């Protein structure tokens, strides 16, 4: 089974969204990536189409941008 990937930067908006996503789809069905701490995953997120965080990448490749927390470009800084 392929998991969804939830990208976030650790801000309050992101942490709140993370809790909701995990509660909705289950911890076993989502990989949580804090790209504020693991900057090596930024390029992976960009290639998948992530423009801002928090964002959920679904198993079929759709990116669901949630309540705006930070631009992916701001995280590169």
C-alpha cells in the first residue's frame, strides 16, 4: 500500500492540519514530513507539485494544498 505524504513546516497552522489529517486518514496511511527540519525533502515536494505547506500528496499524485502556512520558496531561504 502506498501512503499519502503530508508536508509541513512546523508552524501552528501546519501542526493543527497534521493532527486533523492523521485523525482523518490514520497514522498508518500517511507519512508526515516536517520540511522545516528535513530540508532535503524540499526538492521532492516541489517535484510532486507542492507550492505551499501544509500540503497532502495523495497516493495517486494529487497535491491538496491546505490552509496556507508558508510558501515552499520561503522554506528554501
